[in-house]
C-alpha cells in the first residue's frame, strides 16, 4: 500500500511563499512521475505540476514562473516551491505519484490559504 504524507501547507499573505513537501512510501525504482494537484471549493481537481523520473517538468499555465517542482529520488520526496502566491492559488494541495505500472496515488491533502 502506497502512502503519501504531505506537509508545508498553511496561511500566507498574497505575494508570499510556501514550500510543500511529500514523502512517498514506495520504492524509488517503481516511481514514474510525482507531482501535485489542487482542488479549490466548488472546482475540479487540477494538475499543478508534474516531474518525471528523469526530471522533466510540466506546469499548469496558471503557475508557470511562480511555482517550482523538484524531487529527491533517493528519499522518495517531491517538493513544490510556491512563490508570489495569489488568492486564487488557495486550495487543498494533493501529492501525487504514478508508478510504472500506471497505478496512481494521491495523498490526503494539505490546505493552502492565501489572504489578500
């Protein structure tokens, strides 16, 4: 059973920064992609950023230039550095892992609140 443990959410003023972390309890050799999704109230869950095992990244247009995803393959960790936060970035952020057998997993989520 894969478990994902997120941390780093909280309350920040607009323009501020937060760093999310996620630890995955899965063998690193079995992880294809890691990333972050988010879901705001009344909205569908959306992809924020994705990073492949080779380090290729993909970002939602709304966060390009402000968010940076990174991963530590040795520690099975993925991070999301969020800068210049906007009120519209407020959401529950979910860690995401996709294995090479295509199985997907999401964490429990961590709340990010941005005050204007």
